[in-house]
């Protein structure tokens, strides 16, 4: 009887350790999947911006009209790109109220820019989900207009936090990408 009790106790301990290990591993895998999904989301947004850089260029006139200097050293909070035919414009920026990366699209109508369908005048739409909180966003634009504007280099530096109920601790991550655009 004593041997049976000892065997049951050892078996119960092994099962308990096995179940706890499985639960911890399962939770760790869920966290990792959430991290991967959100990181991939941000990377996809930056890749989309990089693709747009092939067809759009920095809209120096927008920065001049809005009295926003292009600061190569400290960066800008907004990136404004214009199509090569000057018929559409895209603006990316930090949405403070949503803590998201946002976009705004305009098209040229009779010489002036108007919001594309689905966009309200001068209102950014979020590009990132609510689970990602952007804490820092800078666009580094090279060169300024006085230098060679034909080979433009845009660097996007983004710092974000993951906000998900399955993750107790707030994890911060940073992504940076650089792409070139050619203005003809």
C-alpha cells in the first residue's frame, strides 16, 4: 500500500510538472505569434511605403507651402509624396490621438488637390491596428531640395509597443527602413 501511495505521488508530480510545462509553452507560443503578427503588420506597412517610393517622390512644394523644413538630421513627423505626373499625393504621419501610423490621399482636380474617396479633408486614416501603439515616428529625407533632388533617399524610423491582453508586459520594438525614389 505504501509503495502504491509513493508511486501515485510520483506520478501526480510528474503529471503536474508536465501540464504546467505545457501550459507555459503554450502561452509563450501565443505571445510569440502575437509578436510576429504585429511585427509583420508594421513591416508590411513599411514595405508598402517602399513600393510607393518607386512611383512617388518627396513633395518639396508641400513642405514649403506648409512652412515645414526638411530636417535631415532630426527628421520630420510627416512624409508627403507626390506622383510623377503630379496628379496624386500621399501623406504619412503620426496620429497622436490613435497612437498609430496614418495616411491621407489626395488627387489633383483642376489644379488643386482634393481628398480621394474615403478620406476626409486633412484627416489621416490609421494604417496600423489598435494592438500596435506608435510611440515614435520620424522620416529622414535626403537630400533637401537645394541638393540633388533627382535621387531621393527616405529613411523611416518607427518605434512601437505591442498592446495585447495576452501579453502582460509591454514590449517595445523598433523598425527602420530606407528606400530610394527617383524624381524625373
